[in-house]
């Protein structure tokens, strides 16, 4: 597959670069999740202290329960925002990794086709059937990869729509409950 040491070195460099890109993508995602978790924990602590102070200042049970109900909505909205943020970070990472893998597959496919062309030119008479079989296998693998990518994108789109719908329904339900409790 490699005729010269330079071709081998270039292929190794490309592989190392791809692995570094993959590692950097994973680390950047982990860093974003860690920052989100830290900020969420800090916010929850601050909100918890403020809510406890407010509830301790309630004059009677009715005010206490009304205050408790009014604090549920912002808490839920923050939890939903956190979930959305985690999902967005995950989706962006998945997209970047998918692009990297797709590029790697395309490079591999180009190398295989170039190798097949070279083999076709240098093959003995009568070996066309074997070369055509390999070309057919590469075409089938490409088609399968494309189909898999399309299906994965459709599943991701459906999941994203379902997450958004469930999130909106939850926020509306808690909002309605909080409004009913205030009455």
C-alpha cells in the first residue's frame, strides 16, 4: 500500500493528527461539562441558601407553602436549562467526532481506490474479476457507511425533537401547578 517511506510517514502523521483531534474534542467536551457542573453546583448552593432564608422568614404556614410553590418553577427551569446544556455539549461533540470519522473514512476510501487503480494497471490478464470484486466491496462499504450516517442523523434529530418536547411539557406542567398553587 505504501511505496515509499515518505508515504508511510505521511499516513502515520495523518493517523496521529486524527487521534489528537479526537482526544482534543473529547477533552474540550469534558472541560465544558466540568465547567457547567461547577457553575450549576455554585448556583444551586446560592439558590438553596437564599430559598432557605426566604422560607425561614415566612410568617405562617400559608406563606411558607406559597413561597415553596413559587420556588419550584425557577428550580425546575434551571434543571431543564442544565439538561439542555449537557445535551447541546454532547450533540456538538458527537457532530465533531462524526465529521472526523467521516473524513477518515473518505481518506481510506480514496487510498483504497488509488491502490485498486494501481493494481488494475499492474495486474496480470484475467484478474479483472478479482479487482472488480474488490471495487464492488469498497462501493458496498461506502454505501453502507452513508446509509449508517443518514440513519444516525435521523435518530439524533428525532431524539433532539423528543427532548425539546418533553422539556417544554415539563416546564409548562410545573408552571401550571405553581400557578394553581398560588390561587
